[in-house]
C-alpha cells in the first residue's frame, strides 16, 4: 500500500503525438508529469506527414491546440479528392472534400508535416522543463507504491505511473514482458511469442516532395494498382505528401519483418518509378522532387494487453494500423483522452485525489482505458486493411466491381458517410467543454444512446428482413368488416402515406444511388395487379433497412421537391380518387387508372417548375453549391406540412368509417380494432413503420425508452388514427428527430 501523501506523478516515455498530447492534457488538469524523449530534438525531421481528422482535432481543440495546429497546417490545402484507376485516370472526384468534412464534423482534415505537429504540441506546454530530451529508456522497475525508470545515460526517474508511448518497437512493452516473466504471475502479460505473430503485408515508401511538376494543385488522390496503390495529397508551401504501398510477395511476421536501408529505398524507386500516380505524373518524377523520404514495413496489430501494474501503453506501441486509413495519430490522441477521462474519474472519487493511488486502482484505470478503446482500435485496424486490399486489387473482381460499378453509381452522400463513419466513435475529454462548432453529423458521445453497429446490427436487419419475407410468402389480412365499396374507399385513402413516404425517401440525398431512389418503381408495384401493397410494402421495408441513409445530412430533400409533394399528391392521386368515389360502379378507378404513378412524376415536374420560378423571381441561383444544400434544414417545415396533410386526410377517412361501422353495422370494439389490419399489405406497412422507430434507436438518436414510447403510441394510433395517418405521424417524428442533430451555421 502507498502512503496517502505520496505525490502523484506520471512518467511519459516517448515524445511523439501520443506523449506530447498526453502532456498537454495533464497540464490542463494540473497533474504532474515528466516526459522522456529518446531523440535530441523534440521535432525530428523523419520524413513523415500526418493527417489529422475531425475526431482528433476535436480533442486538440478541447486542450487549446487546434488553432495553433490549424495555423501551421495552413488549412484549405486540398479541394479535390480523386479516386483513380491504375493508369492515373480519375474514377470519381469529390469537390471541396475538406469543406464537406468541416460542415459535417466541425473540422476539416489537416495534412502537413508531422514534425510541425510535434513542435506545436511542445510549444503549447507551459512546463517545457518537464520534457527531457536524449533520454533513451533502458529499464523499468515496479515497487509497491511507485515505479522507477532508468535511462541509458544513467539517470533515474521515479513516479506513480509510467506511460509507454514509444512506438511499435516499444522498449516499454519489452520491459513489461520482462517484468511479468520475473513476477509471481508470468502470464500477467503476453509472452514474447505475441511479437512473433505481428504481421506485415506491405512495405511503404512515404515522404515529402516540393514543387512537383504536373501535380494538380489542391488535390488528394488514391490511385489503385495491381498489388500496389498510392495516397498522395497536397500540403502547405507547395508540398506534396506521398505514400506508395507495395504488397510483399509473402507476409512477414515478428522478427522476420525487415528494416530497410537507403540502398533498399533506391532499389524500390528504380523498380516502381514508372508507375503512374496521375495521368501526367509517375512515382519516379514525384520522388525526384523529394525533401525527405523513408521506406518502411507496415506492421498491423492491436496487442492483446495494454497494461501491467503501474505501466500502460499508448499509440503505436499498442495499436498500429495501415496508414492508408489515416487513423494512426488520431487513434493515439483518442487513447490519451480515454486514459485521462478514467484517471480524472478516479481522482474525483477519492478523498485524496490521485495521491496514494494503489497498483490495483491504477490497473483498474488502465483496464477501463483498454476496454474503452480496444474494439474501436480493432475496427480501425480492420478498416485500414480492407481499404488497402481494395485499392491494391488483392481481390481483382471486387476492386473491378467497386471501381467500375459502385463508385460511379453511388451518390456523394454515400462516399462522405462511408468516410465519416470511422470518425464518430472516438472519445472526447469528459471534463472539458466541447467547443460549440456547427456540424451536421453528431459524434457518438453527443447522442442520447449508444449506437448499435457491427454484427448485432446485421442480425437485427436480417431478422427484420426474414419477417418481411414471411409476410410476402404468407400475407395476413383480417376479415373484412366493411362492404366492398367502403373497403375500397378505406384502402385507397390509406395509400396516401406510402405514396408520400416512398416519394420522399426517393429524393433524399442520402438515398441516391440506391433502389430507394426509384420511387416510381415502388409506386408502380402498388398498382400492379400481381404485386400490390402486399408485396411492395415488405420489399420497400427490406430495401430501406439495408440501403437507407444513416446520418442527418442524408435526410435532406431538395426544397423544391418538398414544396411539390402536397400539390403532386393532390393532383396526381387525391383529387382523381375523390372523383372516382362519386360513382358506385367505378370506385376502383382511383387505383386502376394509374394515378398513384402520377405522384412521383408530378413531384419531379412541379419541383422543376418551382425551381425555375424561384430563379426567375430572384434573378440568380442560390450562391451555395447544390452539394452543400444538404447541411440546411429549410425543407423540414415544408415536409412537416406534407406529413400533416397525410395525417389529417387519412385520419378523417378512418374516423368516418369507424363511426359508420359502429353506428350502421353495429360493429363491436374488437371488430373496429381489426379494421386497420383488413388492408392489403398492412404487415409490410406496419413493419416498416416499426422498423423506422427501431432504427432511430439503432443509430443512437433516441433512447430505448423513447423508442418504446413511440412504438406504443404507434400501436394505439393504428386503432385511433388508422395505419396511414400513423405511418405519416411516425415519419414526421423521425424527420424532426434526425434534423434536430444538425447544428447549422449562423
């Protein structure tokens, strides 16, 4: 046991991104530390670049480092993001890619020299005297109440916790294995055999060039190839940062992973210098303009255990992924934040604060940190490996399909959402405010509930699809309570909501490039004799479960489309159906004359008319790019009007027929409750309505209790308002919930 008055101090071993970021965090909370860096320079020129994404920049912003980093990185260096064929020709291009990142996540991506970041992080420290250079750690010893670190220069430092942030070839990790082997419990830390299982699939040439001929300004590109690929990006001061990934002939493990010399690099460049990056630039021509460069193997690993006693590891020493995913430095920042969060919770829960922390308490903090970060680190590792495999054509047919079909057909929102998905799950510093930057996509830590992802989400979607599939094979329909004519009126009235929602979903920016973007296909199915609602509703539900948008910007409907919905519904369906009701012998005309199909058609036509009229009236087109309209919520009030139109119109018909059945047909309350289930396709409509509620919980946008409450109200709404009105009401609620997470610019 340690004495309660024993001063608390953290020894940080390694002055890279993880170590310097942690030092800045500790200073924010007045926690004593010392940082030991092996180099004689805190920001050595090692030829590397760094890409900081919004998840890392948010944390840096919390500790006051974002603006200095942004100034050094000279934001705005990339405008065009290309994906390219092996010959360098462009497959797709996202214009103002970094601008989209900032609007979506509050921060753009910053690509700049790694040593500049290290210098900024060091400059922000108040206690620079706590950073000791030229301090290569040799041994670590643990005692009951402290830990002692000895350097090769013979100096000794004593503290409460040692944090190893010294890279993939970690001396600290080696010492942890040694200490475990000498302890009473040798299995308390994985043996040396774990090192032998670390794989290396690729070698990588990376570096910095300047004033490169034929490099397009303000560009970033991923160029695919056969067993190789490139990531190349513009930087400040006319710099160009490159990564050239080449798959090894055979996977190397552990001690067999080579370390390359400058002679190896020369051979590498001679062999692959002819390979195109763009149509006008080869790797060799880029390399000729280099400022610095390195050839290195790429380890890919998340180690099984991150701590032992009073020692915990961070950064590359515990999780190292392929740099093509851009999450290495950002992951180090995330782990430092998670560690500080749990450290501060321990401080706040103890009468003596951090003084006298026992080894058991320190291990609890370390265990919580690993539990918080382990699965996300594994996800980032898997994601980077899969991106690398795709661009290097490890599975040629898959790469050909992705570049030949998926990328050209997928909408912009799909690309942005896929890229952004890996940014959302990181932590923040819980005891510092989050800067109030406008953004359209919430981080997980801003949501009321934890999102469901991975295999649990896949299982839920599969079970839902199985249920919808069973409704296709075994359609359910309650006994008819009304006569044929009244049943027809009821059926036609309740089709308003499917027509409205299918049309809305078909025009959401996040559904472009999916089957949902073909509303006419589903509307045609409604009126097709052998298809109808009984098959269309379940199919639409299944497609929506797997293809619908997943973040708020994908929700948006073009304002002109939104304004066209009620007129299109009225002119294309409601009015013709009302006229059809006037004749007892032709009540089916509203469904059989094809008027439902007019709704999506008229929506498109009328929206074009509204757009033309607005442009003519204003005398100019909206100055903001059409692609950036997705970050507005001006469509929400207009959609609200459309939903209210559907709710009221369908609820009135439902109430009138319920009253008629009760008064004239003497129906019992139980019979009246079954009326909504007498509709053809009711299972599909109810299923999609229920899943739309559940999906908000899966996304984390509502709590389980909120979802359950709306589900109960929805169940009651089937009887009180009818299925059509209830469906429109749920969609109305869903619209408001999703839009509520978008923080617009003022």
